[in-house]
């Protein structure tokens, strides 16, 4: 199974990356042999992957990293890089390769302190791989200081360092950074392509796969979760009932509270799993005594970890809320399609009765205002407005129509 098999509906991008990985081989060979570098290479030191949520930006970048680190013996016989089975591919894909560093936003921003060690590492030679690869999953979350640090590293990279930046759109990245990157734009995969992937790769029943792909409208990760996690299906079903529960002020405020509480519970469950493990590992690394007593001078390190975990919980809660708001937007989009008599396929066929009830009881203009209210709530959350305040404003606007 080649590394490109995980890129659903991205055949054009896969072909470009495979060609670049082949040329990267030629570059490494030429440098090792002291030969002149090949001309017109498709390989470069910095790449920018953009595309809508769910298109697979990070998956494409990680597949490319695996292909660059591939050590399959078949390559000596002309095989394509990125076999998916060798040690280089496997460790790059699962995130344990010594020369593939991944940076993701812990909170709402990637801080300069989060990038400091990574930027320093980018100027070193690979430890045991073919390339030193830095993968930034949320390049749009770089703040001014961390973006400037990345810019300096991208401007004058080490000879065998590759930067892979991922962002929703090219406008989300500083012009000075994106001008030094080769840009690849991924498109939203079709519903049929996502359903086929769920059947082949996850063993999901065809009916469940089709429903999950249709409900998420081509968002690969959400479709996988919806198809394989009953709890995710229950949460989505609860969100889709919200439009029927906001007939009065009390109902609107209660629905908002439940939406925020559900997101907080999601964040808490994730934190309990991850934070405890991180804390124990750090205590062991610092030489904590048997009874849990910490050595002197380590309080600051533990405080830094607690701050990091707090930022991550905040982001997790807001990501969970954003997922619910995305489902709510899709609901009203289906309502609008019914009101306008559109032939667009409905995403939420499992909630068709509720869709028809809302469509009959309102106008297209009202539905558009409700979609705008959800978008305003998402914007407010991006500006760090208190989640409950933002969601209550949204549910009251949905009630008013």
C-alpha cells in the first residue's frame, strides 16, 4: 500500500508529489557523489499545502514526508518512493521518525517558544534519514513572532531540510513565507470517493459509509469518525435536533448551554487521557521520587506543562464547538435547498422530517440569516469570545430568524 493511498480524491496532487520525491532522490544521490545538481528539478525546500477542511492537507504533507524518507530496496530497481511498508515510511507516517518534526497549535496560536527548538533543528543535518523535514500542521495559527522565525528558516534553509506548511488557504500565510514555497491546493473529495475509502480501508458497511460521507460532504476525517464512532453519531444527532428546541427564550438558552457543556466534556475526556500520560512522563524524566515528590528547581517546568495543557483544552473545546456549528450550518443549508426546490443532494437525509418542518415554517431569507448567525458565532469564537456568550447569541438569533 503506497503512502498516496490515504489521499482521497487527490490524484493530481499525488502525482506531483511522487514526481518531486523521485527528483529528491536524484538530488541526494548527486550531492553524495559530488556531481552537479540536476536541472529543472520538481523538488524544492519549502511546500505549502492548502485546501478546505477535510481535504487532507496534513495527510498529503505526511505522505510526502514518508516518500522522502522511504528506504525501500525496490527503489534501487526503479520503484516509486513511498512504498508505505519500509521503516522510513512507517515511522514518518506514525510520527516517530527522528528526522520528521511535526508542529501543531497547542492553543489558538503557535507561539514563538513552540517553534524555537524546531527552527534550531531545521538547520541541522538529518540524523539517520535522507532529509530533515519540518511539518507545520496549522501554519495559519503562526503568530507574528513565530511566523518571523519560520520565515528566516525558509529563506536560508540547510541543504537537506524541507519545510511542509499546511493552511486552509494561501491568504492565511504571510506573503513573505508563501512566496518562498511551492503551492499545492487540494480539493474537497467527492462523496463517492470518501464512501469508497471507508468501505475499503475501514471495513464499514456500504450504507453506513455512504451516510457518513454524505453527512460530512467530503470531509475525510469527520466521515471516518462518524462511520466508526457511535458516540460521534449521537452527538451529531443531538446537534441536528437543536433547531426544533429553540421556540422560546428558555429553550434557546438551554440549547446553548448543552452545546457548550458537550464540547467541554469532549475536551475533558481528551485531556484526562493525554494530560495524565504527559505529566507522568515528565515527572519520570525529571527524576520524581517514589511518593511523587519533585526535585528542587522543577516547579517551573511543571508549570509550563500545565499552561500548555490548559491551552490545548481550550482549543479542543472550541474545535468541538466548531464541529457542531459545521453540522448546524449543513442542516440549514439543506433547509434552504428544500425551500428553493434545489436538486442538490441533501446531506442530512436522516433528519429529513426536521428539515421539512423548518423549511415549511420559515422563508429562504430567514434561513440565510440563520446561516449568517452561525458564521458570526464561529467568528466570535475565533476572536476568543467566551464560548457560552457566543453560542447563546447564536441560538437567540436562530430563534428570532
